C-alpha cells in the first residue's frame, strides 16, 4: 500500500509540474488581453493549458524532439489556442444553432411530394 501511495504522489507531482509551462504561457498571454471578464480569462487559460498539454504530449510521441523544444512548441500552441478559443466557441455555437434547421430541411427533402405519389 505504501508503494502505491508513493507512485500516486509521484504521478500527481509529475502531472502538475508538466502543467506549469503551459499555465505560465497562458497567464502571460492574459496580460495582453485588456477588458476580459474573470470567467473569460479562466476559460481561455484552461483552453491554452489543455491544448498545450495534450498536443505537446501527442507531438512528443510522434516526433523525437528535445524536451526544451517540445515545451516551446507546446507553449506556442497553447498561445494560439488561447487566442483562437473565442472564435472557435462562436463557430460551434453558430453550427449548433443552425443544426436543427439543416436536419429539418434534409428530412423534409426525403419525404415524398404530391408529384411523387402519382
């Protein structure tokens, strides 16, 4: 049991330490965005951290970069995701809002018309 607890603590420490560079990058980028609400800042911060963490890990699996280069690329991807988050959310909201009308039009297009029944 003691070994398991030690492994869990080591895993949690490694996970949290791997989040520090993307979090710092996202926090630095917050200083360049005046007029944001705290909720918008928090949302953008977590988008930047999440993208940086997961894309950085995936990039590390695909390419054998030096850890410093990998952190730099992940940092830049987090900054890009931070800046792109509002446009992405707006696009998703627009697509979800238009989806019911598109489905309705497709379903109505599949129904037979009076001309087809003769």
